[in-house]
């Protein structure tokens, strides 16, 4: 858990980057700091591990004031991932990943086991990559290594500063999915900086929308999309927020509310989709094929029904439009 | 201070004259070095076999200590009765300039964006047009950086050339040493340093002047 | 394609041929004779030369590398431009002048030459140390700090390994330059192989010239070669590619 109490960052008389912020990141949650550039989101993140000093207020990490620890000790307990991955070119992948455990004095065997575990987590063969150097890896692989490096000493709290920002869209999406998968397993308390709305909606259990160092709204993504607190929030998320909110709903949600359609075996060339996929992907799949339906499978690969554009529209009407119109009237 | 003024009053014309000699030696050497080095550097981009050897030879040449190179050249040039004087110094400076000029030309042309090259070819430019209009203008800052390195290097090496009778500011220093006259040594070395700084500044100015705005940064 | 290969190979053999021709010519004219007739003197001069280079280079490394590290620490950053400018100016002062000016301070002799060579070698090493440390990606330092590395850990584990290529290249430049400058030590009575080169110039004696100049040349080329090999061994594998780019 990270709690921000009246946190303020002042550079000088005129320039205040962060203004009296109060909010809490619950244990095991990902909270995305979202906002236009210069809104203070990176500064705020860097105040947590004291790469930036705190002018006023305090930050409490798991019941401990961050100022009570010395900066070095604090940073070793907080994972840190940056956009340009920050891998050290002079070190092998194993040395890179195991830096913090090494600083903490882990034994060789402990480090090796941990490395193997972490590499398996991101689907890279530890044997192949152990002695490789960062430049021998692709951008996506480097970024994955950057992420597991922050996980290396199993810190309860992680700070991620636009960790996937430098990747191309397709790889970014893949790594986001992969990271959410990992998060389900490791359940870290994460503060995540992003300027990408789609990423924030996808990754965040909650979003802090910042402007000029002030919180515009702190809420779950769906609340933010459906009940924007003010003009800035609704403008920021844009007119197409109904579409954006599609990525918050899975096929399973739809199935639970209105049920799936039957599979029409007469239609050829239909693709299949897992029931846990979000509706946004489903729509794009439907729009990119000839057939009118996509077959839905469960985790065991069993075909459990099909989904069509009409069905999604119906669901939209029930779930999202309903909420939206309520918020617009109210 | 007063002694310095008196020294300069007597020696200023001579210092200027030697500075001019020095500058002429270096300038001539650089001009010849450019005439050889730039076309060679450009050609090397089309012939990797030659590029490897030439760059290696040029790089070994640069490691040869100047006084040793003069020591080797005197006997060789004695064959044509030019062992001492302007010619061996001039040839040595041309040789030393080759590495920075060839290497920078070669890498600069090599690093011209291949898409830019493709576009030029696609527009129907001839090789010569492509070189003059696209590749050289884009490579100019790097080539000029090589020239500046060569000039500053040559001004320093030119000092040693005084020992083989090539004149220049080294004369002040060698005379200062043999007479134990620090005024001569200091004025000589300051003149050399100033010459190097001024030459570098002038070349930088030329470089900025001829670099098109589009690639100035 | 084949003509290009032919041109490349012809040039290579032309160079080999010229070098070979030179040695045949020099040997035929007995220009190397002093090395054999005055072997004792030759080895004394050779030893002096090596001592001049080694002593001055080692002291220069011991001073210049730590100085370069110090000036790039945040505390001293503000002084960096001043020091860099002084160093750049210093580099334009001819080596011969540095040697000559030391006479009035230290008199004539071996120590004077060593001290002058030491002063002159500091510059390239210092410059490359600073350049190497300055060009390290600031994000790396940020990541290291964020992971809780202490300043000395960042220096030894991140900064120095990644600046190693540049620092070692500076040392190589300095040593190769130093071998040449040590040949000028004769003018301050510092000995070394320069003694024969200068004797050769003064007496128009090609034998002294070649017997002095060729060993110095070979020494410089050999030092350059060996130090390049050393760089290859010492620079971490992962940083090599970065350093070349």
C-alpha cells in the first residue's frame, strides 16, 4: 500500500510540480498516473523512491514513512522500471536481472533459482539468455527483462515509468497482456505512469488523472469513462469513450448479461476467440473478417457459442450506453 | 612585463614571418591532402577490399612518431638531394593528414541515409550529381571535422619540422632551447597554440557557412 | 566485383613491397649497422626510452583517470567546462615546448624529460575519461539509482565499465604519442633513442637516423597493437558494440 499525504513538490517560488496530493494505492492494485506531459506524473513517481525530494507532506509505503528509511535501503525495496529499459550494456542478462539481489547479498544459488523463475515468468528460456548481452535482444525482450529486473528481489511495491512507451503498438499490447498475467500471480502494489489512455484503461485498477500537478479524478477506469467528474476528464477521454470502454468488458461479461448466440455451422471461415478476451478485440476481429460470427471458446478450448456485431451492440446498449446516458442526464 | 615588451618589439616581425611560413607549410599540405583524401575516401565507399587496407595503412602511419618519420625520410629524400628542408616536411604532413581526412570522408559518405541515396537514384540523378548534390553536402560536417583534426595535428607536427630545416615556428623553440632563452620558447609555443586555435575557428566558420541549414544540427 | 578485389589486393601488395624495398635498401646501405656495432649503446638507449615512456605514462594514468572521475561528479560539474577548456588549450601547445620549458624549472636530465612527458600524457587520458563518463546514457544512471545502488557502486559497476573503451583508447593514444615525444627527450638531455635520431640529423649520418628512427617506429606500432588487444580483453563484451557506435 502506498499512501500520499498532502504531497507537494515545489522547485521554486513560482514553479510547483505537484500540489497537495492525497490518495492511496491499495495493496495488490495497479494505479495508473495519467495526464498530459508536464502534469507532474513522472515527478510524483520519482518522489516515491526519492529520486526527487518531497517538499511537503509524506509518502507512506506499507505503514512506513519513506523518509524514515535511508534512500538506498528504500530503493532496494521498491522495484523501478523506466521507459528506455535502463539495462546495463556491460552486464549479461543474468547480471542485469540479479543486480538488486546481488546488492542485497543473496547467494549464488538463490540468485540462479530466482533468475530461472523470473525468466520462465516472461516465457524466455533462462539457459539461452543467461549469458547474453542486452544488445543481442529485441526491444520487446529488453523491456521484458527491464520488468523482471524490477521484480528480482520480490519488492512489494513497484514503480513503472512509461515502461512500454518505446515499443511498437503490436508488441506493446502483447507485453501489456503478459504483464497483467504476471501481476495476477505476483500481486504487487504498482504505481504506473502513462500518457496513453488505452494503456491506462487496460492496465489500471484505478487511474489518477493529473493536470498541472493536481488530481482531476481518482477512480476506476469504468467510473472515469462513465462518470467523468468534470469537463477536463470527459474531454481527456474523448468522445469515443464508449468504444474505449469496450476494452473494459470481456466476452464473459456479455455472456453473463445477455448470453451468447448459437453457432451457425453454415457460416464458413469463422475465427475463434477466448471467452476472457475483451470486447474491443472481438469487434475488431468481427470487422476484419468475412463471416458474421466469431466462435467463443472457454479456457479448455471448448466451443461454447458465438458472438456477432449485433450482440455486442445490444450489450453496449444495456451496459455502457445505459450508464453513459445516466451520467449525462445527471 | 617590460622585458616581454622589449622582446616583442625586437622579435615581432620575425615571429610574424615564421608564423606565416608555418601557416603556408600547413595550408599547402592540407590542400594536397584534401585533393588526395576526399576522392579516395569517396571511392573507398565503393570498394570494401581497398577500404580496409587503406584505412589500416593510414592508421599505422599516424602512429609513427613525427621525429622518427623525419628520420626515415631524410635518407630517402637524400636520394634526390632533398633530404633536408621543405619537401620532406611537406610530404610528412600530407601523410599524417590522410587518416583523419580519408576516414571521416569514408564514414560520412557511408553514413548518408540509404533512403536519401535511393531517392536521389530514383529521381534519375547521375552518380556525380548524387555525390555533389546529396552525399557530399550531407557529409560535409563530418569531413570538415576530419580536416580540423588534421590541421591542428599538422600545426603541432610542423614544429618538429624545424629540426630538418623546414622553418616555421619550431625555429623559435629550437633556438630558444639551444640558447637557453625562455622568451623564445614561450613566444614560439604561444604562437603555435594561437595559430592552432585560430585555424580551428576559421575552419569551423567555413564549415558552418557551407553546411546547409537543413542539416546544421 | 573482382576488379575491386584486385585493386584492393594490389594496393596491399604495393605497400608490402614498398616496406620490403625500404628495408632491403636500408640493409644494403648498412643503415642498421649501428645497432650491431654499438649494441651496448643501443640497448642503453632503448632501455632509457622504455623507462621514460613507462614511468611517465603510469603516473599520468594514476593522475588523469581519477581526475577525470572527480570532475564528472555532481559536486565538481560546474568546473568541468573550465577544466576542459584548459585541457583543450594545453593540447595545442607543442610537445617540444613542454619539454623545453621544463628545463628552466627542473634543469636538464632524465627527470625533466619524465616530468614533461607525464604532463603531456595527462591531457588525452583525462579528456577521454571525461568523454567516456559523460556519454553514458543518463537513463542508466537513473535506473541504477532507482534500484538503490550507492554512488561508488554506480561508479564501479556501471560508469567505469561502460566508459572503459573510451578511457583505454585515451591511454593508448597517450602512450603512442608518448613514445614519439620521448624521442625528443634528447633536447633536454633525457636520453632515449632520440639521441641517435638527432645525432643523425646533426651529422647527416643515415646510419644513426635509421638505427634510431626504425626502432622508435616499431615500438609505437607495437604499443598501439598491444594496447588495442588489451582493450579488447578489458572492455566488457556488451559495451563494445555501444562504444563503437
